[in-house]
């Protein structure tokens, strides 16, 4: 189902630290946000909401799910001091979240 104010991305890669690397660029995210009616976002990964974008991995508390744009410019999801794929059980190519 296509929803007009929802942006989806999928898992491209799981790095050696267990971070999920998406196919969503910062530019595409910002373009979507700027053209959105509400200009707000909710990041949803599986059944979990991520309330904000972090600037670094260190911003998260131990075990906290965080989202940030990595050095590649792609949106990444991580669990501070944890392995996200084991936590969420997502596979490559699977949709990660929506921005609404």
C-alpha cells in the first residue's frame, strides 16, 4: 500500500558492528521532510519507534536503538553496545522503517 506522506527504505548492508545500513540518503530524507505537510518525522524500525536522529553512536544509552546518518551519508540504525540484526531479526532487502 502506498501512502503519500510515507518514505520507506530497506536494508542494504549489515556492517561488522551489527549496524543496519539503509538505502536512504540524507539528501532524500531532507527533501521528503521539506515537502511533507507536517514537516515532522517518526522513524519506525520493525515494531520500534526511534524518536530522533542522533549525531553519533555515543549519544545512545547502552541498549538504546538509535538512528543516524553515517559517514557514507546513508541512514544507519544501531543498538548502543548491541547487535541490531539479532535484536530485530531483519534481513537484507527488508523494509526498515517509514518516515511520516
